[in-house]
C-alpha cells in the first residue's frame, strides 16, 4: 500500500508539472505571437503595452500581443480582429479591453481571451470561424465562451454585467477572479470535497438568441427575453449591424470577376463613386462649432436657396484626411495654396476629417500651421463611405449641378496640383 500511494503521488505531481509547463508554453507563445490587430478606430484611441502603466496613441493595424490593452475616449469606437479567422470585437466610447492567451489550465482550455474592463462591447464570430476560433470574453463578474455567435456586453458598473445575444448561444459562468484581478494564493494539496449545492458565486448558464443575462456580483444571474425592436433602435446596435454587414461576407459568396483587389488602408468598406455620377448629399459639422454644412447649400437642384443667400459656388472641393495619414499634411498644404488662388473665383474648399473628434483634429492642425481652411467632421464615417474613401488622402471635385467632375485617390506631388487646377479650370470655363 505504501509503494502504491507513493506511485500515485508521483503520477499526480507529474501531471501537475505537465500542466504548468503547458501553461508556461502557452503564455510564452502569446508573448511572441500577434493575437489580434486594431482593424478600425474612430475618435480617440489608446494603447498600453503589457506590463506597463503608460498609455499611448493607437494606430491602424496596431499588433496586439498577450496582455496588451486598448481603450477609447469620448465619442470614440475601436475594433480589433482576433485570430487568423478575423473574429470581430468592438468597443464603444470610454471602454477598455485587454487581450491575452488562455492556458490549458483555464476554463475552456487554450485559446484567446478578451477582458472587457469597462464600457460596451460587440462581438461577431462568423460561422465559418466557429470551429477554429476559441474565444472567451471576461468582465469583472462573468466569463463567456463564444462560438458562431453575435452578442454584446455592457458594464454599467464594476459589479454588474449585461449581455444580449442576437445569434447562436453563449455559455456564461461566474468569474472566480478576485475583484481587481491578480493571482490568487493556492494552498497546499487537500482532499477533494464531495459535490455540493451551487452558490450564487458558482453557476453556469446558456444564453440563447434574443435573450439577455444580467449578473450582479453576489446575486443569482437573471435571464429573460429582451425587446428586440427597442434594442434595434439603439445607435450602438445599428452601427455594429451595419458594419458587420459590410465586413463579413456571406457563407457562399458569388465568384468575383478577375482583377486586382483595390487596397483599402482606411479599413472602410465603401460605396462606388465615379466621375459623372451625382455627388451624394452630406451634412457635416464644422470643427469647433455647432454649425452644420450641407452640400445643397452650395450645389445641386436646391441651389436657388444658395443663390438667394449668395452661397452658390461654381465648384465644391472635398479633401478627406486623418491625423494618422502620412501624406495628408503635404496634400493639404498644396490644397491650401490652391484655395487661395481660387478664393475669388467661386470655388468652395472643405477639408473633411476621417473618423476623429474635434479635439484630436484641432491639436493636430496646430502642429501644421501651413494648413488653412474650413474643417468638417465626419466622426461616424457616413460621408467617407458614400464618397468612396478607401485610401487617404482623397480629393473629390463637384460642380454646381452636383456632378462629380474629378477624383484623386492618394497624393502624387509631381502632378497633384496640375490635376486639381485642370479640373477646376475646366468647370469654370464651361460655367458648369
């Protein structure tokens, strides 16, 4: 008996050692591999490297390793793609999200974990990726295992989590981690206790489509149906569903005709806009004001009102930019010079900010005194999408009949000025 007990003890120790080693390997691989990337952000985004406390700015395609975190400011949103299959996870304003790898010893085994510390989150795991991606979402009160699922999570306060499921099912359990995170002390080996009744802190629930789960620390979870129509009216829900539709292809997409795919460094899926097409109407706010600008105030069928106010223009020029766009300052400086040349010739120039807020744009412009002009804000990219802004910078020239007469994608210093002025001279010469 003595020898048998010693042999069994050695087996247990060996198994534990193997699990610890596997956990260490998983953590090491997570530190070496990119587990997610920032695929889109608008407004103010922040990035914090694992093991540090200092926050810096976030960039498009920012690689995220285990323990890295991102966050958003006021009127800001951010999206990350997790894993090879591109699972989409988005956070709304004033949210913080940390990504990491799970070890074999954690719930659901090895995989990827997204820790929502505050704010709101939306996740969409395509059915095509469901069998290959293994993702859990952690909040201060719950752990959620998701596959082939569309759902969102709100954290109204540190003790409460609200989850709503739109497609599929989400397996949810209590989060045993202590408040504030950190490692829990593990005592010496002890005899396993027999099965006992589940307490409010130890539970497991399956949340199905059109159901919501409300969890408050120390209380039993509450599952109920939610008002689908009311939920669908929320801006956060509408925006996510629209973006999902734009980014996630159908399971059996039609074959595309041969040809090169257009590069889209903005990450935005856009509408097609071509020369000769009617320019989409827009309404955008002027930076730093509460004044709104409509295209119809300057061009189009309703320009009779513009004529009465003296606003009618022979042409309207839109120049789309972002503070992270490297060629934009040079393009905008040239556009500023062109605007000075045409200021008395009936041409209206607008710089349109791509998906950022007033404070970020104003601070960036202070560092570029060579740029002057009216700045319009497009924080939700409504106008950028309609105007085909797949690459920055992008210039669109519209005549007074609201017809697109010229489009320039990108910036080429050797012919940009000549191309823009040629388009304007053509419009002014014809009087159209």
